[in-house]
């Protein structure tokens, strides 16, 4: 399955990188690259990750990376990364409409 990043998810990555960059641009770039690389785990078995508890939709799942939640939607042929956000936050339903 092919991994596709939505505009929302890419904008979130930029915000995360900008925030970390205030302390260390090198660390920020390294972190974002690691997060993106971590999503490659989804290609083989995307159904093994848990559904997002607050919305409980079978096709909306999440992958955890450090303290971030990477929310994705399964389609027939692709994995769409919908958003990325800190783990203590809840997913808003409008973030699944991408």
C-alpha cells in the first residue's frame, strides 16, 4: 500500500518542526525525518494498528511515535496520513474529513 500525506498532515509536520527548531534546527529536522520514516511500518500491515479510540471508525487508525499520534485512513489502495499531533490531545472529527 502506498502512503499519502494530506495537506493537513504536512502542515502539522511543519509546525512541529518549527517549534522544535527554536531550540535546535538540526534536532528538529532529525525528529521529522524519524517520524516520517516511522510511518513506513504501515506499508506492510496497516490493519494491525489500533483504531482511534475517540471516534471508533474501523478505517481510521493511528500509529504512535514518541509522544505523537499519527492518524491515518485506510482506503482500498492507499494509506492516507490525515494528521499528526501530540498524544495527550484528542482527535477532532473534522480532522478526518481530508
